[in-house]
């Protein structure tokens, strides 16, 4: 799983035997095994929960898509009688061209520019001296 070979495991075991001693090594190995087992079970439970949620999301998505498809089909059924092809009112001759109406141009009357708007006088500032009329 981690790419640890047998010789590396043997080296770790020898170091543990030297550090812990022969009396405490079996208890330490048992404790380490229990912790590793708990971690594996926890990771597996989390993995199953995530897979279950992903599956539930996928099912919800499929149901939603099916619901949308059914709504689209109902809309097509409702709209299909309304959207009947329209028939032309009168047959149209292929080579008939109607003359265009003639519009004469009339000279435009000269217009004068609009007078510029006059701005209202600014209010008097009380801090300034009075203005002369």
C-alpha cells in the first residue's frame, strides 16, 4: 500500500525492539494495530457515506432530468394543436410585380436655430457684498 518492503519493516521492528524493550513491545504493537484498525474503519465509513451521497445526488439529478423531460413533452402536446401550419390566403403569382408608389420630394422649409436657454440667476451668497442691479 505504501511501498514498504519486508526489509524496511524488519528494520522498523528492530528499532522498536531496541527502543521499547522486549516487555513493552507486544503491548505497543497491539495498541498500534488497534489504532490502525480504527483509522481504516473510519476511512471506510467516510468513503461509504460519500459514495452513498454521490449516488443519492445522481438519483436526484436523474429524477430532476426525467421531470424536466416529462414537462417538455406535456408542453409539446399542449402546443402542438395550437401551432398548425398556416395556409396562404390567396395564391401569389411568381412573376407579378406591383409598381412602387412615386413620392415627390418637397423642399424643406428653412428653420431658424432654437434660442439658447437662459440660465436663471445664481442665488446671492450672503458672505459676498450685495450686487448692483
